[in-house]
């Protein structure tokens, strides 16, 4: 009898056979469809799967637009100390990336795993978990390879938020290690309630730890982007700082402002202290430079460095081992690096010699452009110096041009060449320090742009009202300054409450103020106070914005509040104010909703700038049904984007249900296990849109965080949500209903059935193929992450770099993906062949 029951379980009708139970929505034509030829059905199902992939890519874009709308919202807060208003993002960037952004990129895989559970009547399946692992493999291996190769030639991209990346990368490895432990070690082939709940709870833990890393509470990671260590005045004691400041004033021979002293002291990354540290000197005022040693050996005065050299601050030569016996005369500079204020006028560069001072010696000198260019920044010099007997120093005078404009510190060079001695058999040669670098330290103060009022209130009127916003500047009046301005919606609605404005402001030299004209639209609706922002940014000529105002030094944010007229409007007015209805957003939303349907009917969404190609028309016709269906989703104007979020999520669930059914049908008619279909076709189809988005981010973003940095976070979320949620539901369900007769029939032929068939119902997840697939992926992921780390150390960034290494890396990563697919497929086929059913 038991033998017959086991046989019955083995003879269960498959989804693609006549009498099969089918999926949630497919096959469309029931048993009549099952009678079609398998080859024809395989082709149709594959084409249908591609059609569904196009649909899920389309609706995922809508989903991401809602997420972008939600996470980009800002709020105005009042600083308790300064009592000033500051505009900040509602969502922290790291939290947004690991929650809504990760959900947006992983929604199809997560929804597929959850839907499969309900489609299988609370039994686990292979499609959902395998798709999550397969998608993670494609994301990490293939997307990383594409991003590495896509960087333009000669460019490098590195991950900026290394602390957050270290957390997400570690969690991505631990997530799949935990997955392997659940199904293959801790409770083999069984997911217990505590395991499902713990898997899900790892998601908020990841968010909290990543948020802490983003704020610098954990993992204080040093930025490895710079080539030189920079030592600021914070690295010096108070005594050393005071000594250094006194020496600088003495050596420059002039009264310096606090700002100029700060630049020479090391508070600027390009200041003198930077070059001081680069040359290995810790205490400028107490170090004995190589120039002192050279002068002492040659009999020259040791107080050479105390010569008045305008605003020159010479840099000492790093200590070197004694050179071989020197020629009769050696010519060179006192130091390899010099700093001079732009206002110094004439810069006097000393050339010194050592050896026999009784010999006449000559040497050529010539200036060479660096970031400083002649004649804009200095006057080029060229000539030949003559050292008479007894002379040990000659001066090269160079005129420094003060252009009056704030700019970065710049540098140029002076080279020595062709040394000669006027006496036969005497030898003259160049010292190692035969090229001097001169740093021009800019002393001009940059302009500061600001507004007299951070918040401006405008009384609403029945007709349009112009508003003039005055922008002022102080300091740095000699150069022309430009900045961009734009209006930005807050609670007010662009186009209804106010007219959009954007452009470029230009301050001519010595111009102190300029006005921006805005227009407030006239209305008569029952609305309360509404606000929008005027944002200034991208100032030129090194100008900044007032750091004490909203937006800080990078931006200036002015809040314009539209105040309704204080007119008693009776019971209706009081009611509408209490309801806080926003007629503007409702009207804008209805207009956008109408435009969605219009755009769905047009090729390229109604963009008429370029003539649609035949390919555009073909894709439009193929995807037209989906475009019309997805136009039902509310636009982002409603409910701050949340209605669009939930509507698109519902559509993703619908399309994903179709993908799950169709993927099972494809595997069935092709005699391919669901695990292979999942890690190959389904994972590839759901990940291709992310590939294109990551490639664009790698090419356009200056850092690698938005391209490969988010892959690790998304892979972690896949496990914590895509498996944590369904496994928690499944384990709780079977623990509550117990071991039903259907459950016993489903698992009666499994080797571990005897141990399962005890102590209540259990949620079974066969870990053979899944555990093996996870183990293979874990090994490949470890290699991939270490490869990216090696690239950062070798080339300064994870992406880009020299052409040959980048292509070698790309081939290695893609090979890891093919290895993962091949090994996992072989394992699944062996399991299917050994199965008794």
C-alpha cells in the first residue's frame, strides 16, 4: 500500500502536461494548450518570457520614478543654536539606497519568491530562491565587469563611501553564507520559524549598521584617493604652530593676513605644509635642510635661508645618502620646492654652487609652464648665469602676475642646464636639485554670495504678482562671478502656484547685487500657506555661498512662502482649511494622468525631437499593451509618489506571477529543472535593466558607488526580504496547520521523511541544489570582491584603469558567472536524473 502511495506521488502530473494543475494565471487555454507540439510551445513560451521581461523592465522604471520622487523630498528645519532655517533631505541617502532603492531594483526577484510560495500552496519551490541567487551572481559578476570596461579611456572610478561599502559587501557574503547554513547545516532541508524571522530581521540590522557607518560612528575609513598625505595645523602642537607662524612672517619679510598665514600654515590642501610633509620634514623651523648641508660643505654661510626673498618660503631637500666624490663645481637650487604669494611682485630664486669657489662657472636657466602659465600667471624667464670667483649664489628674478581673481594655487618650474667652467680641466655639473617648483599661493579672497532674507513671504493675490529677489555678494569684487539659479517645488506646485524660473546670474567686476524676477500665480482657491525654494548653486571664480545660511557654502536656498489672504470665507473656507486639500496637486495629477495615456500611444513617449526609427516602431507595437496597462498607475503627483509606488508594486506582482508561470512552463516543455531556468533565463531577464542603469551610472557619475557599490546592498536585500519574508510565512503556516495528509504525500519519498514526520508540521526547503548553488556563488563572490579591492590598490579605483588590465578583469568576472551557471546546472541535472519521480 505504501508502495502505491509513493508511486502516486511520483506520478504527479506536471504543469505542462494534460491534466496538470497549472500556475496562478497560465496556461491560458488549459488542456487544449497542452496538446500543442512541445517544440512550438517552447518557442512561444520563450517569446512570451521575453515579452514579459520587457514589461517588468517598463513597470520597474515607473516604480523607480516613484521611489526617486519619495526619497528626493526635502524639509525645512530650524537649527536650535543659530535659530536659522535649513533645508535637508527627508531620507538619508544610505537608508534610501538600502530600502526603497534596493527594493526597486530587486522587486521582481522578491515578488517572484513570495508569489511562488502562494502558487505552490505554501510549499517551497526552486524558482524563487534560485532566481535570487542567480540574479545576485549576474549582478556581482557581469554588472561589475560591464562597469569596469565601460569607463572612458584613461579614467578611473572609485567607491567614495568606503565605510558603507565595507558593511554591505561583508553583509552580502554573510547573507549567502547564512542561507547555506540554514538549508545545509543548521536544520538540513528544514526552515524553522526562528531562522525565517532572523533572516528577515537582518534587513533592519543592515540598515542601522550602514547608517552608522555613513555617519562615521563605525569603521572610520581613510580616503585613499590622494597621492600625498596632507598635514594641517591640527597635527602640530601650539608651540610648534606659534614658532612656524613667526618663521613664516620673518621669512616672507612682510605682514601677512590671517588667511594668507593659514594657507601657508597648512590649512589648505595645497598649502606649504602639504609640500613640507611630502618632502619628509616634520618641523620646518627646526629642520636642517639639505641646502644648509650643501652650503656648509662648500664653505658658504649657513644663514643662507635667512636671505630676504620677497614672499618666498623655500622647501628643504629630503635627506639623501652621501654622493660619490663630486666634480670641481656643482650647481643647483637650495630646495626643490618654493612657495610665493601672488602679491609678492618679484620672486627671487637663488641658485647656489658648492665646490671650489675660486673657479668661474656658468649655467643656463629657463622657466617652464605647469598649472601656472606664462604670461597670465608669471613672466617667462630664460638666460645664463655667471658665477665669478668667490661667488656662491646668483639670483633668478621672476615677475609674479597678480590677476586679482581667486583661484587655486598654481605651480611652474625653473630648470638649469648646460653647466660649464671657464678653466680647462675643471669640471662643472648639475646637482640633483636642478629643477625648482614654484607654488604661487593665491591671496585673493573669493566672493561670497548671499541673500538678505532666507525666507520671503508673499501675500497671494487674485492676479499674477511679480516678486524680486535680491542676491548680493561681498569680497573678491575684481572678477566676474556667475552662478545658476532655479526654482524648486516644496508644498507649492510649479506652474500653478508659481512660474518655473531658471538661468544664470552674472556679477560683473565690482557689481554688488543683482535681482531675480519670479512670478506668483494668482488664484482664489481655499488653500493654506504654501512654499517653494529658489536655489543658487555652481558659483564660478571660486565663489562660495554664505555658510551660515540655508544650503551652506555649496548652495543658497531661499524659501518663498505664499500666504493666503486673511479673508473670512465662512463655513466652507474653514472646512477646506481643516481638510488641508491641495487643489493644485490634484489638478496637476489629473493632467499628468491624462498625459500618461497620451504618451503611451505615441512612439518614444511622445518625444518628437527625433524621427522614430523602424526599431522604435517595432518595440512600440510590441509593448503597446503594457504601456496602456501601466498608464493606469497613478502619477507621482498624487500622495507624494506613494500612490505610484503601491500601484507599480501591484503591477510588478502581476507581471511577476506571469513570469513564474511561464518560466515553469518553459522548463517543463524543455525538460529543464526550475533551478536552471531560474539562475539563467529568469535571473538574466530581470537583471538586464539594472545592467544598463549601472553602465550609465559608471560612465556619468564621478564615483563608483551608484554603479557597483549598490550591487552588494541589493544582493543582501534579496536574501533578507526575498527569502526572509516567504520563509517566515511558510514556516509559521506549517507550524500552525501541522502535518497534513497532502504534506505527507508530497514528501513521503524523501530520505529524511521519517525525521520530518514528527513534532508538528515543518516548512521544507530541499537544500541539495540550492545549497550547492549558494556555495559556488559564495566562492566566486569572495574572488570578485577581492579582485575589486586589488584594483583599488593597484589603479586607484575599482572601475576603469589601464585598458589591458580592465579587459582581463572583465574576462575573469564573466568567467566566474559562466562557471557558476555551469556547475549549478550540472548539479541540478544530476539531481533530476537521480530522482525517482
